[in-house]
C-alpha cells in the first residue's frame, strides 16, 4: 500500500507540512532537531535488508563504484553552473543552485532504488563513496564554479558527519541481519516501510522549514532546478552506458546522480552564507523536487524488471539476486 502510493503520500504530507495551521503545535518543526537520527534510521533499515550476494558482488567491483562517483562529481557541478548561465537569477539564488549541484548524493536514492528494482548495495556504495570523497572533491567543485567561497574544513566536517549517518547505521543493520535470524525476519517484514515513511517525513520537515519562501517561487528558479534534476538523470544514464553497467546498476546510478543531498545543502548554505538566506532556498526546493521526480521515475522503472544480461566486463554468475531483481 505505502510503496504503491508513495508519490501520493509524498505530495499529501508535503502539502500538510507547507500549510500546517499556526494555531496548532507544529510536529514537523518540532522534529527538525532529530533529522540526523531519522537519516540514521533510514540507512539502518536499508542495511538490514541488503542481500549478501548483492553486497559481495558490488564489493568485488569497487572500480564501478568509483566510476559512478566520478560521473556524479563531473556532471552535476558542471550542469548546475550551466543552468545558472541559462536563467536570470540573483547572486544568492545562483550560489544556492550551484551548491545543490555540488553536494554528495542523497540517501533517498537508496530507498528509491529499491522501488526501481535497481541494485541497492551499488546505490549505497555510490552514496558512501561520494560522501567520503566530498572533502576532496566538493571544495574543488565549489572553487571551479564559485571561486573558492567555501571552507574546506566545513566541508570536511560535513563529510565526516554524513559518513557516520550513512555508513555506520547501514553496516550495523547489515551485520545484525547476518547474525540474527530473528532480526532478519523482522527487517524483511517492516524495514522497507520504515525507510519509506521516514524519508517522507524528512522531506516534509524540509518543506515546513522553508514554507514561507516556498509559497512565492520565481518561475525561473523552478525551471532551473527542474532542468538540473532531469539533466542529472540523463547524465546518470549516459554514465551507466559508458561504464557498461548492468540494468540494476544503471538504475541506481541514474537515481544517485539526479538526487543530490540537498537537505545537507540547506545546512551548508546556512553555514557558508549566513547573511544570504536566499542561498538555502534552492537546496530546500531541490530536496522536494528531486524526491518528487525520483519517486515518479523509480515507480516507472519498477514496472519493468531489469533486463537479463551482464556488463561486458563482469564475470557470469550462476543465479540472480532474488531481492531486487538484479541481473545474474
């Protein structure tokens, strides 16, 4: 039920968050201090249902993870800069759009990769790789696009925080499922729903925190962010083809590249540009927009099982992974 109508839940909960009446206590803003814990719950749930065979398969192809990460970090900052050249916007908005294109991949892509019947462990690997490399790559991307207006130390601290939020809970959930059959059975029954519900709430919190700005959006900004998002999906598809990835991995890469961690971008915008409140708006809007388009894309892809067949450089295996419909 939840998975089937995920898009409706997303729109409905986001509308409630955007128009929550001021006469009542706001549950979305009250839960904002716990965003870190919610992210950890999402990743813990995903880790708990990762198939062992899929994880082993991806770890043996580490070069594909680095290749996918390179696609993301080469394409998204360049696309963000290009979009700001196409649409007229003030300096704060331009900075926000570029920042949205430079942050690492989003944890939401891991959840939606499940819905798209993609390779979830490859998606988690891409998110983790992009996060861990961000202290090196993000400052360079910001220097190229903004002229070194970002602090490398701040980006390093952010990357370390994201690594703890993504890597630690994912590994913990995975190990618990491997060593406890009882936990594994419970996770198989409930973990996916928990992850979906939590990511919907996270998006609603972002909407609530920006409700004042979201009610009066310039058409240029919406168009620019939509173009950046869709171009990111196209870049992921092109990169997957160039890397000769199989169908499940290509789906993961498409979602990973197009879905930036714009929630983290909001926090970075507030820290890097504290006197320019407009910088955070594009990141907040992108967080909702990429979840909306990503949900549509994932549900569309999920209706078509991945094609059977391996990438050229992959060794044949006797049987497919049963959990996500990944190529054998």
